[in-house]
C-alpha cells in the first residue's frame, strides 16, 4: 500500500456540485424535451413535480406555481408532451432536472387521445345520458350568458335575440381561454343556479355557455372536468355554443342542447316574435272560423229538428182530451171511493170503539198507578215546602211587628175606640187612652194642663284650693 501523499487537488462536495451545475447550464441552456409524463405530484406549495421519460431514461421536471398556473393545458400522467425550459441540477439530491417554463402536447393526436379518455370516463359516470337532458322552456323570460363581456360572441347573441324576440339577458363575465377559464365558467354556471327565485337578481330560465372558435388548445378549458360536471349538475337548462360547428368539446355532451354557433344558441333559445304573433293571429282566425261553423251547423240542425216536431196545438189537444176524460172519471171515482170507505168504517167502528176504550182504560189505570206511586213523595215535598214558607213568613212578621219596638221601651197609644194615636194634637183633656207595653196594657186619662218638669240645676264645683272628699 502506497501511503505517499498525492499532489491531486481536493474539491469539496459543494464545489463539485457547482461545477457540474455550471457545466450543464452553460452547455445546454434552454432546451425542448419530448417525453411521456410519468409520476406527477402537486404538493401544498402549488409547485408541479413530474417525470419525463421515454423507453430508456427518466428526467425530473419542475414547474413553479406561478408558471404552471398559466398553462392552458395541464400535464397528466401518461400524456406525451413537449416541454421547454432550463436544464440545471439539484445539489440536495445530486441529480439534474429541467425547470419547465412551457408545456404543450406532442401534437394534436395526444390531446385528442386524452380528450377521448376523459370522455369515456365521464360517459361511464352517466353525465352524458339522454334521460338527464332537460327540456328548454319555449319562451324564457331571462337568459343567462356565460362568456367574455368584451368579445364578439356576446354582441352576436344580443343582436340575434333583438331580431327574434327581445329578452332580458344577464351576462356573467368569464375568461374563455387560459388557466382560469375552467374554474370561472364552472363558478358562473353554479352561481346562476344559486340565484333565488324572486330575488334582486332575476334567476335565468336558460343558460348559454358560449365562446368563439379556436384551436384545440384554445378550447381546452371547456373540456375540463370541473366545467363538464357543473353543466351536468345545473338545474337550469344549459345550451352549449362553444366554437364553430366542427368544434366539439365535452361541454357539448353534458349540455341539454348543443348549438353550432353562439348565434345559433340565440336562435334555439327564443322563437321569432313576428312568427309567434302571426301564429297566434292564425290560431285566432281559425278559432273564430270554427266557432262560426259550429253556430251555422247548430242552427241548421235545430231547424231540421224543429221541422220534424208536431205542432203545439196538436200536442195540447190530445192532452186536453185526456184531462177531460180523467176529470169525469175522477168525480165518479171519488163518490164510489167515499161510499166504500164509509161502509168499511161502519164495519170496523164497533171493534174500533171497544179497542179504543180498552186501550184508554189500560192507559188510565197505568196513569193512576203511576200517580199513586208519586203522591206520597209529592205530598211530603209540598208539606215541607209550605212549612219552610210559613217559617219564613213568621220570621218576617216578627221582624216588622210593632211589638219589637215596644220591647225596646216604647208604648203603643190607642183611644177609646181602639184607634192608634199618632200625635198629641189629636187629644184633649179628659180623653181616656190605653197604653200597651211589652208586658201588658194600662189605662190613662189625658191632662193637657200638666206643667213640663224643669231640669235639675247642676251643682257648682268645689273651689280649687279646697281638698275634695274621697267619699
């Protein structure tokens, strides 16, 4: 083993990594690389990491968040693409990679293959089924249009609506190309469906999703799953008018009706006002003509029926004869019936009288028995009521009697004839009166000259300086 020191220069790991980085970047710089997208991931940072591979090699690719968000077509696993970017190294893992600035499908065939694969997937989920299609209203009051507010599409739609049937239009502005196209269109369709009926903003009866023609890449936003699912889930009927007649997008399959152009969408949405007015007038004329024909036909049938009817006089004469005959027979029939009833009554009268008498006797006996049962209770109740009434009267008499007044120290004065003396002016000296007290009566003679007794004098009080007797 040779332990002699070497004269070779020693490099650090970072120096070697930097030298390799400068060599690769100086040698290749910007490159275009074609390959198939392999493993693909998009972490929370928003950056895009994927592999480019062919049948022999694999290359790592990185696209920063701000760059990848501007791509009209996002790479998917299995898609063949052509990327443009800078070749560099990543010293942290000792590998080289390409910083992707632009990505495009490797030809229209790759996009069409991806489109067909996505179409089959959504078709299997039932998003394109015919039984999910909703019928368009014949005359919508409000039409919602999802398109760019500055393009020629909205002007064509408004102009065509004005020519056919002027209708209230609400435009939901969106970008119809680029990375924000799909989320904005999906949000617009969902936003129209979220409008409440009778709210400050009218809820559309039809939604038109429209844009002009373009390449497959330009129309790719209308092939995104978010847009297709939003259109399929819409409760409001949707008309797809994306591109020209030869342009087909997945939105066309999910919409309730596809129009070849935006102008065609306006024609499908509303009828021609002049034609509608003419059609209504024609219906009115046909209705009036039919009414006249019915009236004429009815009048003719009535006349024909009237001609076949007999005259009223003939109808009445027969009825009159039958009435006269019935009147004569009625009089005789009444006499015979009365005689029969009188004879029948005479036959049954004795039996009827006996039956009536027996029935009345039975009823009377039953009534007597019932009254006999009720009499003791009624007599007892009547006697008790009378006793209570008598007791109440006795108490009332005792309350209002003059004897209660005499018992309090008064006397009742009557003259010789027994009349009540109410005032002294009715008496004179020598008249005999009777005084009735509470315990008996006493006689008295009136003396009008008797003096009125004087009141006794009050005794004077003892002087204040003398001590009064305790007894």
